C-alpha cells in the first residue's frame, strides 16, 4: 500500500499539470500568430505608404518635366524673336548705309559746313579713312556696339576733315545708343545737327536724337524733336517714322 502511494501522487499531479501545459503551449502559439498577423499588417501599411509616396513623386516629376518643356518652348520663342530683331536691325543699317553710299559717292558729295573742300566740291575719301570707316561700320552691323563706338571715336579724331565725318558721327551716335551710353549718343546726334544740318543724314540724326531723349526720360523733348523732323525734313523716311510715332501717342 505504501509502495503504491508515490505512483498515485505522480499520476494525479500529471493529470493536473499536463492539461495546463497543453493549454499554455497552444495559448503561446495563438499569441505568436497574432504577432505575425500584426507584423504583416504593419508591413503592408508601410508598403502602401511607400507606394503612395513613390506615386506622388512620379507625379511631381511629370509635372516638372512638363514645366521644363514649357520653359524650353518659351526660350525658343524668345530666342527666335531676338534673332528676328537683330536681323531687322542689321537690315535697317544696310538700307541706311546704302542710301548714304549713293549720296557720298566720290565727286558727288556736297560740301558740308565745317568741311574743307577742293575746287568746288569735297574730295574723295582717302583709302585709309575709307577702310577705317568700313571697319567701324562692320563692327556695328555685327552687333559689336562697344567696339564700333571706339572705332568711330578713333575715326573722328584721326580724320577730322574727312567728308565722311557726318556719317561717322551719326554712326557713333547709333553705336553709343546700342552700348547704352545714351548721353553720349545724344551728343553725337546733336553734333550732326549743329555742324551738318543740311546733310542727307541730318533727318536720321534728329530721329536718333528723339530716341535718345526718350531713353533719357525726356518725353516732351522727344515729342518736340519728332515734330521738328516732320517740319524740317518733310518727305524723308525719318519724317514718316516721326509721323507714325506722333500719331500713336495721340491715340
């Protein structure tokens, strides 16, 4: 009897402990499963957030590409307009220079006030001064306004008695205007009008004076100069431009 007691106690303890251990084992498995599920859910949420972020970033990149393409198009348009403006400016210089050349042909140039002449007329420009004049004008036509202004200044100092002085002074004014030396341009145009008021270039010089006055903020003086062009040089191309400008300001 005494020998059977320990065995009975062990069996009883086993019957008590085994169900508890079994329950703990299966309860721990459920907790692990819940953790796995929660981890998967959290991971899925993070993946969804990353996906949304990537989609938003892709949309922003697409918007930036569209904006860059738009800006490139605008730059191309502005570049084309700038080139067209430069071409129109070159055409203007060529046309005006052609008109001056027809007037300033050797033997056909009328004597200008302050210019020394030979027997009854101005002498033909010497080769060196003609070459200097052409070089300076070429710089201006090429858009090198600062270099052209320096070249015309040198011409004026080097050939003060040249029959090409009215044209050189006029072009110096245009070069100064392009180089944004407006006060200097105004002085050059005024010099043409003071020294050679009857020269073929005088009407264009007066138009240049009006332009420089406008840029200097002297609107009233510019308007008066335009009216003087129409009065003094009727029928000239400068008078036509002046008339158009006066009409546009009166609208």
